[in-house]
């Protein structure tokens, strides 16, 4: 089997970031470019794909599209979201181009309104599969156990970072510096806690909730009286009277 042809810039990999003294945005765009180059060939192995230009990769179409993607989605997507974003685009394009001899697959598909719509539809289905608790009734021991465990773990983590009193101002500071979103998306704070916390309801806007990488509605259906009581026991300082 013939060895797959690559150019010098692709072989250089992440070393190009230092070699060409890329800033933070350029560095992220370049890393996304490498992911696109690899994954697009995996999904469409017979397609004649775009490559990096010789010399500075920032002159390549692939890089320019990825750079535009980063600029357009700043504050909306996290760095960890982009591999999934690329996977979403390629899977949807593969599905809609099924049976076509010469599909049009290039980096332009990563940006624009249609690309964003593809991502939102794909991500919704992805969340439903990966984040949904076991298909058991809301009153089952398994579902309730997961909720209780999640609340307990959240309490232990929050006490560790905020202290025993869990002051609202500490939450506000974590919101302002985006730590809250990292903790939620990295699983430090349970989805069940996010569903029930008056602090978070006060802090997070509708757009903020879109930054969370799971569907809260899935977890809300598993909140029963026992879970609510446990929340009140663990987080008495979050009663409505303390938010005034």
C-alpha cells in the first residue's frame, strides 16, 4: 500500500505553533486545522482534500476557515468542543452526500449559518445519547441514587473551592471568571445540582445555559421529593430568603 502523502507543515504538527510564533487564537485554529485534515480523510478517504500550503500554514484555506470558526464561536464553544464540532459536520455531510460520486467537502463547511444549524441538530442528538441517565422511571432506586450521589459530590467539591459557608459572592466570582462553566462541563458539579440551585438560576442567563454541554431537561425529570429534600439538607444557604 502506498504511503499517504503529507506535506512538511502537516508533518511538523504542533511544533509549527512555536516555529511561526502563533498567538492563542491562531494556535487554536491551527490545532483545529490538523483535526480537520485528519478526520476529513477518515470520513472521505477517496476525496481529494485540501492540504496545508508550504511555508506558513496560516496562508492555507484550511487554516483561514478554522481561524474564522474560532472568531465566530468565541465565547460560545469551548476549546474541547471543536473536535466534536468537526465530527458533527463530517457525519452530517457524509449522511446527506450518501451515494454521490463527487461530494463537495472542503473547510468552508465549518463556518456559516448552515454549519451552525448542522452542529445544533447533531449536538442535541449526541447529548440525548451520551448524557441521558438509564431509561428507568424517575422514582427508581437507580435514578434517585445517581441524583443523590451527584448532589453529595457537588457539595464536597464546592466546599473545597468556596469554603464551608458557600457564600453567594464566591459563586458570582466563579461565574465572572468562567470557572462555573468549566466545573459544570468537566463534571465537577452535577447536572442535578445545576437543575436545583437557586444560586445558579440567579446567575446564569438563557445564553449561559447554552454553554452547558448536556441537556438539563433530561435530568429534571429525575428530580423527586427525596432528591429535593437532600438538596435542602446539603445547601440550606441557598434558600430563597438568602438571595434577597
